[in-house]
């Protein structure tokens, strides 16, 4: 039984495990399966095609395949469609899995993702949520709408992977892409979504071999500031 199943009595696909129920899943220790998923998220966002194929082969049969597919899907938010499409193509070949039927792909026939997006984004940003919306609208109102409906509603609010693990994977993607401002936000977000501080530290260390020493020192310093140290 996975840690999430032990804590919720459910499986990784249950709506009760998502922000739609407004109850973040708690992750108090970084298990090997989640660590492999976090590393995969980093490689998907910043690795070469060879590295991506190698990493997908490494997680095949080790990580819940539904989790793998969800992280591939959310890669397009942080690294673009080309990387997500290439990864999905390689995953189909490596795993031998067919694409899910539309009725089983986690969308649940949601046509307007605004409500789910607002709930998910509010969980990630916590006390900073209202300020975030004002700031993003100041950049462009279209970006604010897309952030909520596309980013947090259609993608990060999907019920097939809990938000805590999604946020750890976002941390990994931001770290390898050297997006410090977004990393800062999602370090907070991982905590708000239910990852313990030690889990977030461990996730950064999982990514450490993929980034430079200077980047790691900077990120650990940023993480210390997030924790108020």
C-alpha cells in the first residue's frame, strides 16, 4: 500500500485525494516511487531526448504508470508542447500502454475549468492567492484566465495525481529550468499542498545531480527563506 493509500484509504485516482475536496494529501516522507517521479519531472522539463528516454525506461514498472502520464501531461505547462508530445510518444513505446479512453482520462467531462482552477490555485498559493490574481491581471488579463482555467483547472487540478506530488514535480521542473521566481512560489505551494518540509528538501536533493552546484546552493538558500530560516 502506498503512503497516500495508507493516509486516505483511497487510490491515486480518487477525487477525495484532490483539491476538489479541498483536503490536501499529506506526504511526510519521500518514498522511492515519488522520488523517481520527481526526477522524471526534472528530466522531462530539461533533459535531452536521450536522457528523457533513459528516464522513462527507468520508471517503467517502478512508478505508477498513471502518475507518469500525468507528469508528462503537465510538462507542457512548464516546458512546452514539443517536450510533452515527444515524451508521450516515447512513453507509449517504452511502456507498451495504450492511451486511456476519453471517459477514463481524468477529465470527468469538465467543460469549464474555472471553479476547479480557482480551488487548486488557492490551495497552492494560500494567503498569497488574492495578491497573485491582482499581479497576474496586471501583466495581462488573458494570462490570469489561462493560469486559472488552463494551468490550475485543466491540468494541475486533474484528479489522477494528488496535488502534493504534482507540486513536488513542479519544483523539479522549475529548478532544472532555472526559473527562480516560479520555484519560490512552488516551494510554498508544495508545503501548502501537503508535502512536509523534509519532503521538499529531499525533492530538491533528488534534482541536485541534474543541476549545477551554484544552482543547488541558490535553491537551498531560497528554500531556507521560504521556511523563514
